C-alpha cells in the first residue's frame, strides 16, 4: 500500500471522524497485494473499510466493513 494512500486515509479520518471511508480496490490487487500479512495488519490497525470490485464486469465483489 502506498504511503500516500495510508496518509490520505488517516487524514480524512481525522478531518471527518463521523464519515465511514471505503477504499475501492480492484479484485486482482486485493487477491495479491492485500493478502500479504503486513498489508492485512495495516488495514486492520487502521480499521480500513474495503470495497473489492471487478473492473471488467463493473461490479462489487466484496464489501468489507
């Protein structure tokens, strides 16, 4: 995960704590990069909500809160 993405997410959480922010991730990225133990720890620690989508079908595959 890019440092800028985590920083942006953290900054938005501080700016509007009442909002629930979701990170939209293509399925192929989620199924590879987001399965790494370190990335899973970061997303859990930051309490990130993730939407996994299928770019080819333009559909949401997984909605995680």
